[in-house]
C-alpha cells in the first residue's frame, strides 16, 4: 500500500482553484477593508480589497479584485483526507478523498477519477464524488461511486472503467423517475445494484449492460410476513447478480432483516426475532457481504445486548466474533464492522480494540 500517496504527495488532474467564497469584513488602521473567505458566512462571488479615503461622512473607495472563484489557489496539490478504500484481487485500490474519487492501479501511481470541476457524462460537471456511501472496485478495475453534479443535477451512480479511463452514468435523477440514489454495489461482471426513490415508492434496482431492473420495492410481500417499507440499505452484489440487502418489514410491528433478491424472487436470510447463536434473538442487522456461493457475512445485534459478526452458509448461522471477545494480539473487541467475504468463505472485518496496557 506504499504506492498510495500521502497528503503531500497526492497528484491531481488540475491545479487547485478557489470555489465558493464567503465574506467577513475586516478593517485595519489604514482603513483598508478585506472581504475574506470564511465558512458559514454570507457567500459572495469574489474577494475585494477596499481602500478608504476622506473625512467624516464623505468617504470614497477604490475597489480592486483580490480573488474570485476559478483563480489559482496559492497552495500545492494535497490530499487532506481519504476514506472508504476498496481493494480488488490484483491489488488495485479505489478510495474517496476530499470530495473526489481516486484509483491506484496494481502497477502503482494514482489517478483522479472524478473531483470538483471535472466533466461528467452528459455534458454536466461534477461538484462532489465518492460520498455519502462507500465506493467499490471490481476485478476488472471498474469503480462504482455516487457523485453530485452541478445544478440542476443531483446525486447519481457512476461507473469508471480503468481500462479506458471512461466514466459512464449508471443511473441519475431525471424525467420524474429515479431520485435519491444510494448504496451502490458492484460485481466483477460490471453489474451495479443500488437503492432509489421513484414515483410512488422506493426500491432496490439492478443495472445490467445499461438495462435497469427493479428487484423489490416498498409494499412487496416480505418473506416471514408483512410488507417491505421504504427502508432499504447496505447492498452487496455477488457474481450471479444476486443482491443481499437490509430492509424493514411492516406487519403491525416492524422487523428488520437481511434478504436476497434476484432471479425473480426474494428470500429471507435472517430476520429480527430469529434465534441467535449463543442465545437471545436478533434485533437488527448491518453490512451484509455476499459471495458467489450464497454464503453471507454480516453484523447482527441481539436482544441480550450483544453485537456480533456472523456467517451464514447452507441455512446455518455461526457467530465468528462478538464485542467483548478476546482479540488476536491482546485486548478485546469493542466494535465490529465492515465484513468482507471472499469466494473461499474467508471473512475480513474491522474491529475496535480495548486499550492494551503493557505489564
């Protein structure tokens, strides 16, 4: 991972420029007033320097430009923060940083996929990319990510192909159809799953070679009883085009669960109220990860107060780790998150650890 640059090393496609400028007036003893950048204060299109002269109420000003949006910023190209890394089997890495999306091939180097001011498909312009949901890179070096384009655009799902350096639009608002797109997931075949609003509801969709299919929507019958609400999130898409997702079913009471959608059917994996290994019953779920064999790793919360990492295979659920369990190398787990499951059934995850005090 040493090839991923530090903050002082990060390259960019173009030099930094000033964006929106917000104002705060300050004056010095020479009656010069500067209107400078300050977040949260009234926004203006440029920075002005006003030099005052005259006495009493009879004051005149000479106004000259100090800076306006688009001017070169007097700083080097730096990456301030990075998040949501995704790693494929060849060692290529994609991640979000500073409202942009970056890609580091297995051969090294760093490519700015999309950032503020870059051209977006359809003649639009990106103003933010790579958030609020994690991005993903597949074995072919394709990267799926959320991005926002300049008004009147809105959040959309985009797919970057490293082989040609081309960004295509998977889905975006328009024509009174899809709205509020979230939780994109990508498989090695280039299929993309996502959640979106549409007129009259919200559902889970699958894009295959440019064709978008709705897999499930609010109001559909939920396995185990009731109907699905609009609360779909945390998608995982396997190589067979099957989508695992977390959703809430309503039947007088509400119950969250993990379900599979694809091939014209919806199946339950686990649902609130189902018995949990080592006692208690499940209450809620997060972060499912599905492989091609239909195995699933996920985080589950239990009515005993326990939070655990679980593994589903052939109808059976096994607990792999729980908050409070001893961690390798010392200490104990204080949190469990972000499981990732490969085709061999191996699971990686992030875990918080209690402090280890040297003896």
